[in-house]
């Protein structure tokens, strides 16, 4: 049996409201006719992430008219059942540290596999041919579901299991965090950089906190440290653009 859903030149962006997914949204809007976003409520400790999603989307609509015309619906899927199974530092009140498996305690087992499965089911219903995620193996080699090998296997499994022709695009896969800032500048200029600094949310602790040069956050958790280090490296290099 073949799926009755024909896919178009549209994309569904896995959009958390963080720096990486905001850059992915810009990348998608620069090359697809229609772009929708999906977020996952998996029992995050911090509702702040959901607020950031809406503010970043609103910023895109206000600042970039060409992109606003292509930006379609936002979807939020309830994955709290998964969050309950996969409980870890992101979803429960545990310390952020390395576990005896050599993985950070922020690792939620299989999270991206679940996200991609739900995203693909939604994309099938919406007729969107591309799934776009900010997975990156440069800075997070400890996250096995961020590796391109995992994504390739997932793409094959989804296409076999759904009789579809999805592509899973991971534009940040080989970029450093500094290069991700450069990609934002290449796609949307300093206006996009400023929007991401001001409104995107990365901090694991969910703190808006003080306004650092790289944005808001506690400044001490691994996510804040990574974002701050990337920003410092990028500004020290003269804020170069990264070719999409
Ligand atoms: Zn933080």
C-alpha cells in the first residue's frame, strides 16, 4: 500500500525556541516554499522554553516579510508520557553531571528518535517533505541520537515504515557553535543575530537571568557555557558569516 499523501516542497522544523532551532528555522525559510514548526511538551521543567518559541516566531514575522509569507502553522505536541519514562535532568529536578555511561545527565534516552517519529507523522498529514532539526555532532558528541549516522538510519526507518520520501535535514550537523552564529548572520544579517540573542532560550536551568552579550541564561550550566563560548569565539574572529 502506498501512502495517499503527496509531499510538497514544504518543511517542518523541530523548533524548541533555542538558538540552534531558530537558525534552522531561518535556514528552512530561505529554501522552502512553506515552513511549519513543531514543538514538544515532554514535561520540561521550564515553561520558559515555550514562551521563547512564540517570541522567536513573532520576531521572524516582524523582521522578515519574505519569510513571514512562508511561515505557516505552529504545532505543539504533548509528549509528557515520554518525559515520564525518560526522566532525566531536563525533565526532573536532578543535577547536571556526567553519568557512569559517559553521557551528560541532560541526555534523554531516544529523545530525538521520538521527536522525529512524531514530526514525521505530523509532516505526513501536512504534506511536508522535509524534516529539519538542529542536531549537531560537533559540540555534543556525547549525544548518540544527534549523530548523522543515527539520523540517516531514522530517515530510512521512517520512509520504510510510513511509505514516504521524507528527507531529514540537519544544517548544523558539522558546525561549531561559533559557526552557527555565523550562519545566522549569513541568513538574516545582524537583525537575526540580535533576535536570537534576545529571544531564543538555551539555558538548561530555564533561567532568563541577566542579559549577557550572548543572551539570557544562568551563565553556568553546560548549555549556557557552550552558547557563551561559541559567541566569544565568533566575536573574537570578527563575526564572520558561515555559508549556508
Ligand atoms: Zn544556564
